């Protein structure tokens, strides 16, 4: 069977020719649970849900590209007005459309159905590719509609027909069609080469999230490069990069940094001792008390709300980790709670929190907005636990604050104040606190992706018990990190 350039391939090539080459030539090196693949899974579900609610649809079952294209030609010849899965081939290019609808003037409307609430430029490139291919097959597209999710929809309360909204994006797509032929030709040439094509680092390396091929493309840069420091705008970073100025030394010489940014880089380069604002740090620490809890949630934000009362992309906690101490000298106790994939986790999480967080305890979290939001959301969901959960939320303290406010700053943080950046800077040689030594799940994105995948397709995880254990080990490390950061802050004040 011929290996066509598909619409997904085309969008991948728009973002990163190197990533397209890898997906075509070394697909086994890419994770099946990458954010990109999860988005593709949800988009397919969105198309199924939207077209399922329409009458008179001619559906093209997914088989081989050639067979699907023949079935599409047959459907059009027989006068089908609305076709889901219509497939077209033009040379080495192919596309399977979410939905096309024939209009009264003989032209068609193309519907781009996405598990998204906002349009991204990728959608327009995807649509332009389809418009181009259909035009070569004699099918003229006169309207393009973006079918998106309605974030005001609430499962169990709203009419199911309100889940999707339509947006006319015809003009945005039309401006891109003329460039499809040239782009597609370059992509076909690139994937036929023996080696991965190289290209300059660009915004697609970071947007909408870090590219899967980022490590390979960044291998030509020094470890300490313009993109590895926080607090400097992307505009400034790319300006330096395009001038061939990659290193921290280049940044210092170019005169594009603020005094604070210069200070941060100087501290890193000189391995300077941490800056400690003892007065503000003492005030912060004096506001904490025992018993003390260290709390972290893992949440899923699914496009299609799985449980009543949820909206599209609304965070839903499926797991928490809790370390707690009765007093400064008492042993550290760890409690883990994770819900069975596919079951509504909210009641289990809420009850476990009320059971394990002592009355009047001081509760700390890192960047605590999420923890506060989850506690208050659970409180609203369960009236019998409302007062208890709101009380816990009222006793939350943010462990990020001393680092965000620069009351404690280590040069190895490189301007960042995320939990992992701070932890790595303060405990660079600790195996106990090294996320890279974890098996399976190493960060919050992976945790969310894997858990959501287990909910969507449990049969794909025969080792589910081990995956759940990996999730628990990851989340436990997040709260152990809070314990260690507190120790470091106390030590800095005492010094």
C-alpha cells in the first residue's frame, strides 16, 4: 500500500519537518501516549460525536485509503449530500475529511471538527490542505466551518446538542490554500531523505507545547543556551539566536538583559551562594504551624466531561499525595489516594482528604491555585463535606511564594521558580529527588495523559496496576519535594 502524505502529516510538517521525518521513518521512537497522539484521539471522538447527532449522513467506514476513496467517489456519484469520512487522493497526497456537506449551488462546506475550545493556526493549515486536494478532484469547497467545544456546556445539565459551536473560518483558510502545493512538495522531499532534515529553532518548538523532537533539534546548542533561562522573553531569545548568539556569555555581551536578568546569569556562571532575604523568609516561615500537611493533586482536563456536573476541560482531581507531620520532630507520614480509572473520582478524593488532613492543620502546596480550586470545587459538589473542605482550603499556604518573590534565589534556578527547577537547583545531586529516575511517569503532563488514556481505553493497559503505582510514586515525589524545600528554607534562615 502506498505511503501517502496525510492531513495529519501535513500539519506535523508545518510545525516541524524533523518531527514529520521521524514519524514517517522512525515512528517507534515516538511515544504512543504523547500529547499529540492524545489530541488526535480526542479529535476523532469529537468527529464521531458531532456526526452521530446528524441525520442523513453517508459514512465512509475507515479501511485502506484507496478503498475509502473509491467509496467516496461512489457516494458522490449516487448523490449523497452529507458525507462523514470522505476520502480523496491526489498523487502522493491523501485526506480523510471529518464532514463535507453539499450546498444548493453544487459546492461543498467543509467541517473541521475538533476537541478544542479555541482555534489554532494548525486547524487552518489542515483545512487548506483538504481544500487543495478536493479541488484537484473536482470538489469545490466554498465554506469552511470550525466545529469547537462549548465550554459553557455542563454534562447532565445542558442539552447534548449544545456541546458544539460553529465558527466560519473560510477567509482564514482561503489565504493559505495557494501555498499548499509547495509545502507538500517540500515535505515529500524531506521524508524521502536518509537523514532527518535540520531547520532553525522556531516558535513551533514550544507552541502549543514542547515539540517531541525538541531534544534532537537543540543538540547543536550549548547546554546553557538562550532558551534555557527563564524570565527572558521569547522575542529576545529568538533575536539573539538568529544573530548566532547562543550562549550565556553572548547574552551578557549583547546588552539585551535587564539588571535582574544579568544578576541571575552572573550568579549561575560564578556558582554564587544563594541570595536570602531573611526578614521576609522569617515572616513566611513564622506563619506555618503543626500539624503540617504537604498536598499535591493530579488532575485531568478532558475535552468531553466524563461525569455529571463537569464542563469541557474543567479540571477534575483523580489523585492526591499527602505528606504530614504532627510536629517538627515527629516522623513523616505519607498518604496516597488514586481513583480507579473510569470511575468518578471526586467523592473518593473528597472523603480521603477529610479523613487524612487533621483538624486545624497547616496545609502547604506549590503554586497552590490548583489545590485551592480543587478543594472548593469538591466542596461545592458535596454539601455534607462542604464546611470541612472549605476549612482546609482556608488554611492553604503557597510554598512557591519565597522563590517567586526571590526571598530565596539560587543561581542554578536560571530565573525559574517552577517546582522542578527549584528542586534541581537546591538538591542537584539527590537521587531521592531525581524525577528522571522514576519509571514510566516523570511529570504532570505524562501523569494526566496516561491516566486519561487508561480511562478511555482500559484494555490497552494490561499492566494497569503497575501504571497506577508509577503515578503514585510520581505524585509522592512532588509532596516529598515540598518537605525538602521547607528544610532548605529553614536552614537558610538559621544560617
